C-alpha cells in the first residue's frame, strides 16, 4: 500500500488569520460561511470579518457608485 504526500499549504489555508483591526492572532472561525467565504471573529476586539478579504475588483463591483443612498 502506498501513501500520498499531503497537499502543500498555501496562504489561503491559514486557519486563524490575524485581525485586520487590532492585529490579534486570536481570531476564531464561526460555524458558518457567507457566500462561500469563512467568517471569523476576533477574540480580542470582537470584529467579525471575512477571510480571505475580497479583492479590490470584487469590492468595486459590489460597491459601485449606485450602491450608496443619495449618490448622483
């Protein structure tokens, strides 16, 4: 019987990312995902955030000029 080597670890597989606000490494993953993205909670400041963060292109598509109330 042969064994296969484990897959290499990439930056996307970090299990506990640092908080983007307080930089604490105590973030824990929630038991749910939103749109296929894991949601984490910082154990120090309480921030809830998506990891990995969306790209600039994705954010621009979501938050176009028509997204905000009162935009002209």
